[in-house]
C-alpha cells in the first residue's frame, strides 16, 4: 500500500515508518523540516516537505494514497497568543479538506484519551473536535481513531524537580491509577490497524501499563538512586499557579490543570475503562531507564 504519514520522524512516526517499510509498504513521510529529507530517504521512505497547515499541500500529497495517518503537531504551551482549541480545529479542517479533495478512503487518526468528552478534559478538548470533523466525512471514508493514554515521556521534564526538590508534583493523589503508554507500542498498534481491513468508524485505545502514582514514584526513585523521592499532591489552584509561574499560557495552564483533575477523579478514563485494551510491551521499569538518563543530565541547583 501507499501510506502517507504525518509527524516527520517523531516519537511515533519514525518507528512506524521503519515497521511499515519492513512490511513492504510504500511510505511517504511529511515533514516541515527540509533537513529531515535525507534522514527520511535514508530509512527507505519518500519525503514530502511542506506544512500540515497547508491544506492544498496535503491534498496534493494525499493524492493516490491507500491510507493516510493524521496527527496534530505538538503546540507551544508557553505561547501566550495561542488559542489551543482553534489550533486543533484548524488541523482537523485541513485534514478533512485534503481527504475529500484527494479521494483517500482510509484514515488512521492519532487522537487521545479523553477525546470522547466535549468538555471537562482540559487541553484534550481539541482531540474531540478533530475526531468530530473527521467523522463528518462521507461514510465511504473509513476512519480509525487511535487514543493513546498518557505518554511516559511527559514525565521527563519532571526530572528537574526530582533532582532539585526531591519530589514530583501534580494535582493527583498518589493512590490514583493512571495508564501510561510508549510511542513504540502506539506505532505497533497503528501498524496492526493498517494491515487489518476495516470499513466505517472505529476507536482503539493504546496503553502500555496501568500503575498507581505511589508505585510509579518508587520505581523512578529506585532508578535515580533516590528511594526517598516523593509524590507531592497539589491542589488544583497550586497546580495552575505553578504552571503560570513557569511561564505557561494562563488559559492552557487552567486547561492542563483540568485535565489532571479529570485523571484524579477518574472522569478522563470512563470510556477507556469500558474499552480497556491489551497492554503493550514497554513497561514503567523500561521507561525508568530513560528517566534516570534525563535525571543525570540535570544540573543540581546550588544555593
């Protein structure tokens, strides 16, 4: 099959590209970075250099494809001019237009946990709107929405407070169980979906391991050589103010706080629990090695 992948050579798209090439597919990787072209070609894929914000470029790139993989690029949460919901809707509309104009009939869309909710999910609200925009396409366009749980690598920036403060802090109680996922497991699931004939609309969750925050912190503490590493539970107000103090867009800080509060109450995972997937291969103990490497790179503050 001819498959078009968004995401350049990112955490998911690179291993997915490699897996699809091994399976004998023709793979075209979209990247906005001209410097990525040679790296993409070195893998054996074709490069399409252009912007996911350009619907006409997408339409031309999608033409003749058997399947396209859509995703919304990460946004800069520290951009105080960013309207995050509008950002998601823009990409959703661009993809819908390009799919219609190109005649593509099979889509795999990278969505997120919480995309079943039109409110109460904070920064994930945009994923709901992207799913709806794509679902409004004609019925002969088959769409699979991939909903990963929380990415392990979201914890990497917290290696700084782990080293300099001796804790990791969120507005979530340490007894709450969260579901974590590795990009490698997401790539495996997408590749499996590509090889599975399908018609209609479908949602598939992806997860690697479910674990309580108290147990998570013990594993990370052991990995960094600090068995006293603590989990600090913040109030919603403390969480929001901390993000704003760090420079985050205040609206996005409030939305991020809402998302984590929805993990704390279990609201974010209501649909996931009804459709719990098989767990992937990459476990917290595996990720702990990455966390320990990030921890080693942090310069400890000396007052």
